[in-house]
C-alpha cells in the first residue's frame, strides 16, 4: 500500500521529494510555514520587477539533478553569462580568482610577499589541517589567505577562521595549490571544463523560484496537498518510538506513515518526545547564521556589469551585492530601474538583527554610495528589508562530532528522514537539496537505503582549473 508522507517545508528539498512521491501515486501532504513555495530559493515581486533572495545560480555536475531541472523548467530558462568580482582595497578582482588578474591588481611588492609566504608555508605546512585557516594557508600561504579568505569568511561566519572547521574548506575549495594555479594560468590546463560549466549558468526566466512554482503546480496536479502559512510545531512519535504524524502550531494533529523534515534539524529533534540528554546537548552545540537582505531600487539601468560582487572590504558591513539587472529581462521587463540587493550576515543576538528596517536601509544606502557602486547623481527610489533566519549552518571546529550524535539518533527512527540545508545541517546549494529530496523519495518508494547525510560531503568543483576559489559561492 502506498504510504502517506508528510513533508515539512516547501523549499527545493521538500518539493523535489513531494514531486517524485506524487508521481509514484503516493499520498503526500506538505506543511509550509511561509506564504509561498521555494524556501530560500524563492522569487518574489518587488516594485513591479522580480527578485530572488540574493544571488541564486543553479549549477550541478550531477546528471540526475540536471535532468530533473530540465524536466521541470522545460524551455523557460536562459543561459546567463556569469561575471562576478571581489571588491577589495578599492579594486575589483575577477572571481574565481585568476592569478594573472589578481597579481596585476595587487602589484609586485604584494605578489612578492605572497610568493615568499607560500614558499615558507610549503616548508612547514600543517600535517593534518583542522581549521579553515590551516587548510587554506597550507595551500596558498598566509599572505594570500589574509587578503582573499580571512576578511570575507569572518564577515560571513562571524567567528575567526581559526574556529571554522577545515571540512568547510574541503567541501568548497578545490584541492589546488597556489603553484598549480599559477602554472595552469601560464601553461594552460588539460582538464579545462566545458565553457558553459564555468562562464555561464542556466537561469529560470522568471527567477530561480519559478522552478519551484512549477513543481508546486505539478504536485497539485498529481494529487499532492500543499498547505501554506501552516507551521509545524513538532513531529509526533508513537509508543514504539516511530514517527506517526505532526502537531501544527495551531494545535491540530495530522497522522502519517512517513515523515520528511526540512525544518531546522536542531529544532526538529528537540521538539520530539523523550530525546536523550546527550542528543539535546549536541543540538545546543550547533548553531546557525542569519542573513538580512536589503533591496534598493536605483533610477539607473547601467550600474556595473557583475551578477554579484563579493565585498571583502572591512570598512563596510555588507558582504555581497547582487545586481538583478544583469540576470535577464524576465526579471525587470520594461522597467527602467535597477534593483540591488545587499547581504548582511549576523547572529540572532546581534543588534542589527533586531534593528528597525529604517536603520538597516539607511546603512545599506550609505554603504552603496561609499563604494561608489552607484553614480553620485543616482537616486535611491525605494528600499526593502528581508530577514532570513538560520540560513547558514555554522561549521565551527568540532561540529561534526555533535552532528553525528544527532544523525545517529534520527537514524534510530526509521520512518523519519531529515533532509535539506538547515534540515540536515549541510551547507547545501539548491542542487544538493534537490538531490536529497529525490533520493529521500526513492528510499520511501522502493525501500532502498540512501546515504542522505552524505550528500554534499564529497568535494565537487565548479570552476576552471586555472582559477582559485575561496569557497564564496552559495
Ligand atoms: C543568500 C543566499 C544565496 C544563495 N545562493 C545560491 C546559489 O547561488 N545557488 C544555489 O544553488 N543555492 C544558493 N543558495 C542556497 C539555496 O537557497 C538553498 O540551498 C536551498 O534553498 C535549500 O533548500 P531546502 O529545501 O533545503 O531549504 P529551504 O530553502 O530553507 O526550505 C525550507 C523550507 O521549510 C520551511 N519551514 C521551516 N520550518 C518550518 C516549520 N516548522 N514548519 C513548516 N515549514 C517550515 C521554510 O519556510 C522553507 O520554505 C543561497 C542561499 C542564500 C541564503
């Protein structure tokens, strides 16, 4: 008998899972706390244009995911030329870093210091790097680490690089040394990937979220149920310890045979009955970073050519700025203005998180002018502040031990699957969350055992081999 599955969350992970389950004629009900589908990858209308939650480039090297993307989106996508830079020390550096461009921008003295520190590091490298700082310094030397990795990573994570787990670097940065990058830049690289994987990406014409709106339509057509504005309070268990339903925030209880959760892992686990003490303690050790997005509408159409810019400069608080004018006319239509989006990262306890929108907008307006990213004569017509709680699971050193305590506990409840970005405490891209959703559905439909926790653990590299990634994307 097909089972009834309840899915918590209508983001990429939850919807992909629901899509496959309903296709196989399983009974599925999704509960989503917000008013629309897409989660962090949703798109929405703003000032008669369409925007995403910061930049959302879809990319995957997995055939299953790419085929699924094509199946859903059909022809409703365009190929966008990717242009991204790092802003540091009043200069723009191409990102991913290209050694020749970076060296020309830095000047001979700094390049000499970079090479010297690289050779010094080569002699006394750390055997088993445990932190992000050690991992990066081993490969690129201290000086390059300080210029291109330290400031930005600390802005993003809010903790020193010496406390960020090396696993994050291993997941995000290809195993390439400075020497190899420089050699490839001069001599060419035999493994150079196809141009489209590096310089272009497929982008749904009506914003990244339109992919999920299409999934929503198909799930409904297939008989699935999607309840928006319906937050789940907790997952219920029966006397044998199996999951058997959810309790909604409004107190209603809904039974199910299988539970798929994409809500924050630690909140989901702590909401269960009779959770052992050591598991609760492990949950308390894991934490997330929040993002505040500030959208500004500028009365100009030609501000700068990048899709987005990483802002390393410590003199401003935001870390990235997206220019939605450079993603395709499907977003702006015939409007003659540009929407920029600035990202501020913070913890829940930080003052900025609870500051009034007016204060945060003023800060963004001041900063965008300070960086001279808009002409002095340009007018900022509108501003809008959006808060994204818990969107970055923090990989603090040692987090893996706490996470594995939680994973073991969740594994002891065989009809409960935890997937997704905060759902599995994995720094996922859309493609990883989609894959988790697809494989969770496979496990439910066929009874196979999928290694869901390990998706997005092996490194996969997106860029050209003569460039240096700093782990910035996503
Ligand atoms: C600023 C930013 C930029 C990004 N850039 C990229 C990029 O360029 N490329 C890329 O591929 N990815 C990017 N990502 C990552 C991408 O957005 C995520 O990987 C993806 O959205 C994760 O999908 P998910 O389903 O796992 O989680 P989410 O998208 O977080 O969805 C989870 C859903 O669960 C709902 N929910 C939570 N708690 C409850 C509850 N108690 N009850 C009911 N519902 C609940 C939430 O409302 C949400 O809709 C970016 C993310 C951010 C924040």
